[in-house]
């Protein structure tokens, strides 16, 4: 048995954990990070990156398919596309591999010691890790828990056989002929759309009254329309009852039952914290529902133990985990930091994409604000026309009295890249006049942001 001591021990090398460890290393804190699987966590290995790779491959395949069937207005003709899924998956795997090595390299450069194996708490200062070389005991002044999340299972539809989570969906050997998706949230819609473009017949079952219930219906309407165009059947207000002779048994909103034949059933009904099976009960931290409770410095109920990322609850997004990780490292190095971010952008990589930062019009009204909103439709954008994608809009929400921007949302092809300017505007406390007073390059989709602000001010030029 080997023993080491360190200033900081980080458990889990996902976006939260590796960012925390790298920043701590840069700040000169003796840091050890333990990872049971590969560096990069859910996001890099089985989440953000592989899903966006598959979505890109599906988009390309679908685009060529449209050209082959004579649907392109650009005068481009090609033969019918074929896809070699094994090569697609190998390409996806090569991106993941490059990034795994990249994260490991960044940790080493920051002089962070990486221990491979599953950590288990002995007490609030001591963790043991079963490594290939035997048991490693690590004593630390401070421990950061960054163990992330796992896919939530439905008791009536446990994982196994044809019932799969996103992890298996991102590693399929064949494109399923018939795919049923349970849950029309982020993963269900992103992957459901990708498989529809790859040729699967997709049915999506959602318990709530609309797809992507997290967003308002104005924002999700273009996505619902596109999903319908792709031939995806969407059943909202429907409840899954289990498997019935291999088919998915579903109770519709009106109480009637239907059976959906499917080769694969992808269950995407949310994710839960990774808190089980590694001795967390030994230190008995306060919980917020199933998640670890934290304060505005990511401190848990035990002194010297912090928690960051998905294990601490919504929003379960990689960039939130990273921002928390960086903040905690700086706090441990003695900097005065607390969570004071105005907003965390959310991007849904559907077709078209959705971006939301800050408050929607309804949320602003519920918070008691009198608001002005401005909406610029991409139908009026020259850039959107040249990209053959006029669906969607940019919408800005501001206080009626002083025009402080409270929220910005957009839906449209490629709008994910606008998240940075939307986030910056909110974080810098921009008013409508600041956006209107910024020269936006032409022709870009970003001009929609300028135009939405002008619209809210009552003098839009192009709409
Ligand atoms: P994780 O990334 O879950 O990392 C936790 C790490 O801890 C894992 O590597 C795990 O092996 C390790 N670990 C757990 N327990 C132990 C232990 N006892 N000992 C040692 N190691 C341990 N978010 C976005 O922002 N954008 C997206 O586009 C996006 N797409 C997604 C797509 C899918 C299909 C999924 C599933 C998720 C997606 N997410 C996305 C969410 C994103 O992946 C998570 O928010 C993010 O990974 C959380 O980071 P984390 O560091 O908290 O935890
Ligand atoms: P989600 O919370 O986004 O969506 C789950 C959906 O399942 C909801 O619409 C919910 O109403 C529905 N649902 C719940 N129980 C159901 C049932 N019994 N029958 C039918 N529908 C049911 O969860 P997810 O899609 O699994 O994603 C998990 C997390 O991963 C998200 O919270 C998100 O933070 C993260 N993620 C983010 C991105 C991104 O940022 N682009 C992409 C993928 C995942």
C-alpha cells in the first residue's frame, strides 16, 4: 500500500475536475486528480464531443441525401450517399482520443499528479484508490468532489438489451431501422434528430406537453417544425408503461395505449448525480434532493470538502462545471471569489439550434420586471438566405425602464456560436443602446442581435 499527501485532491477528471486541477496546478497548489475512466469525463468521452461529432456526420449525410434526391436549389447534383458507420465512429473516436491526450497533457504541464482508479472515501481528508499497482491512499488538506452524473433509468424500462442510454447510442455498430426515444429533452432531441437524418424511423415520447419543455414554445416551434419535416413522430403528454412483447408500451394523453415497435429504445429522461458506490456515505454531506448541497463558493457541509459540476445539480452543463472548477481553485489559492455570474448560456444542438442566456419574456415577467422585447426573424436576414436557412429568430428581453438586457434567446441554424456575444452582453450589463451602438459585421447572423435590440428600441432597420 502506498500513501501520498497533497494540498488538493480532485475526484473525477471531467470538465469540472480537470479545470479545477489545472488551475490549482498553475497557482502552485500541490494537486492530485483521481479518475476511474478516461480524462475528460462524460463530456469528452460519452457526451458533448461525441454527440456533436455524430450530429455533424448526420447533418452532412442528410445534406448530400437532399442533393441526391434533387431537392437542392443550388444546382448541385450527386449520387445517393452511403454511410460506413464504422468509419464515422472511428473518426468520432479519434477526436475523443486527441482530446483525452490533450487533457492529460494539460494536467501534466500544470504539474498535477494523475492517479488512475476509483476513489473511495475513508474520511473527510482521506481517500483510497484501487489502482493497477495496488492500493493508493491519498491524504489531502482539501478535497473537491467532481464525480459528475449518470443517466437516469426508468423503473418500468431498465437499461439492458434494446433499452439503451446515450452512451450506447453514441457507439452503435448499426443505424437502428426503428428508434424510439423516451424524453424530448436535450439528449433525446439532439440524438433523435441525428438518427432521423441517418435514416432511422424515429418516434419520440415526451411526458410533458411540448418538446424541450425547458424552453418557451416560441423558441421551440422551429425545432418542432423541422423534426416533423424529418418524419419524426412526436408523442407529447405520453407516459411509458414498459415493454410489451418487445414493443414500447405508451399511454397517450387521452388515456389510450399504443405499442411502438423499435429496434432500439433510447431512454433520455435526465441524469442523476454520481454519488453512489464510492463511500460518500462515510462523510455524510448535506444534500439538495439527490445532489450534493453547495454554497456560493462550492463549499459542502463539511469543512475542506468542495463539490462542483453535475454532482451539485442543474444546470448540468460542461461550461458551468468548468467555471466552478476554476473558481474553487482560485479560492483555495487565497483569491476572493464567489459565484457571481449573471448567466450560464444554454445551447441545444438541435436543428435548428437554440441558444438561451438569462431570462425569457415569461421568466422576466414572473420575476416582476416590466419588459420590452425585440424579435428579429431570420427571414429578413441576407446571411440566413445565403445559407438556405431562414427559420428562426433572435429575441432580446430588456427592462422597460432602463433598457438593461435581462435575456437573449435565438433559434436558427448555427446560432450556437452567438452564445458568446449573448453571454458577454449580459455579463457586462449591456443596455439595448449598447447593442444598438455596436457595429455588427455584415452579412452575419449576429446582425440579428443588433436588429432585435433596435426593434425593442422601436427603430429596427431591416424588419
Ligand atoms: P463528468 O463529466 O461526469 O465527469 C466526472 C468524472 O468523474 C468521470 O470521468 C468519472 O469517471 C469520474 N468519477 C466518478 N466517480 C469517481 C470516483 N469515485 N473515482 C474516480 N473518478 C470518478 N453539456 C454541455 O455543456 N454541452 C453539451 O453539448 C453537452 N452534451 C451532452 C451530451 C450527452 C450525450 C451527455 C450525456 C451530456 C452532455 N452534456 C453537455 C453535459 C456534460 O457532459 C456535463 O455537464 C459535464 O460532463 C459535467 O462535468 P463534470 O466534471 O461535473 O462531470
Ligand atoms: P433533460 O432533462 O434535458 O430532458 C429529459 C426529458 O425527459 C424532459 O423533457 C422530461 O419531461 C422527459 N421525461 C422525464 N420522464 C419521462 C417519462 N417517464 N416519459 C417520457 N418523458 C419523460 O435530460 P436529458 O436529455 O437526459 O439530458 C441530461 C442532461 O444532460 C441535461 O440536463 C443537460 O444539462 C445535459 N445535456 C446538455 C446538452 C447541451 O448542453 N446541449 C446536451 C445533452 C445533454
